[in-house]
C-alpha cells in the first residue's frame, strides 16, 4: 500500500481534493463589478485551500516515514519569544537525533514579505535554540542535528534566492532525506489533485499539470539505501544534503 494511503484514505483524499474547488461560503458580490464569474471564485478557492491540503498530508507522510515521528508536544519551553512557534511541521528521527522543521509553501516565488520574514525568524530560532530544542527532545549526543527547511512544493528552483541561507527542498529532494516512498506519496497526491482539476469543466481548459521527475531518474542506489549507518554518519549525511539545498550568494 502506498505510504500516502497509510496516513489518509483514498476516498477521504478525493473528497478533500474536490473540496479545493468549492468555496466554504458563497462568494461576495463586488460593489463595482457585481457577482464574480464562476472561474474566478473557484480559482481563488483552489489556490487558498490547495497549499493547506498539501502541507497537512505531506507533513503526515514525512512523519510516517520509517524512523521519523512527529513532535509529541505543541510548543517548546525554550520558545520565549512574543510570537510563539507551533511545531506541527517537524519530523524527528529519535534514534539518530535529527529534527527537521519544515515550512511548506505551495510556491515560494509568490510568498509575500511578511511570510518571508516569518520563515527567516523560524530558521534563526532553530539555529539559536538548537541545543535547547535537542534537550527538550531528549537527544543525548553532543552533536545532534536541528535544522529548518522550506518545502517549495510546486515552485521553481530559482525561488530559493528569496530565502538565502535556508535549505529549500523541491519534491525530488524528499527522497534524499526521508526516503523514496515519501516522494512517491507526493507524486500520487499531485496526481489525485490533478485528476480532480481535470474533471472539473471550469478548470479543464486551464489545467497544465506539472512535470514530475521520474522515479527511475532519482532512485537512490539500492546499496546506499540499505547501508547500516551509525547515528553520526546519518546526521552528517542529512546535514550535507541540507547544505547542498541551501542557496548562498556568490562571494
């Protein structure tokens, strides 16, 4: 069974995907333009709801991956800043003492400055409080790995220059950290959403889908996946991968 359907029933996912096009309440008339065309209010509804669905489902998929789990608490005690940080998007690998905070963005290139500031603040907090976070998570080693990353779900690679110094994961990068089943789950999620878009008469003429990387083109070497890493080797590999996904200005 697909990892995706281990965290959400296919029927539930299909319903959630179809709900992306249905407004939660009737669209309001504009005082000048009057009643909005159907394509307008359905389009706006989809763009608002789609990112939340991807974030909710993929967070559960990542946390369901072998060796990974979600945080067991809602806030960290070491978070003493005025604006508290919820931790519902964190994957923890307890055995290897790794915690990755993940901010999911549907298209990083369209994110406004206030949200970009929040992303930078979250990254800064993870770096500055990494020792305290590790202690609260029960990590015992002297070099646990605490990192923050952005998952740029459907964006372009060039979008990463908006958050210089912060790792930006594209879909194909999921396998490098969380394993191939997580990438396959994302691709299946996209296919379900795309099928719902295409079946809708309003959206069908505009649907162009997304080119997904073939699994074979990014499949990791089988012996590499099966190798027995020590916790230190695991942390070094994950850290190196995140470093490679970090855009830095040329000097």
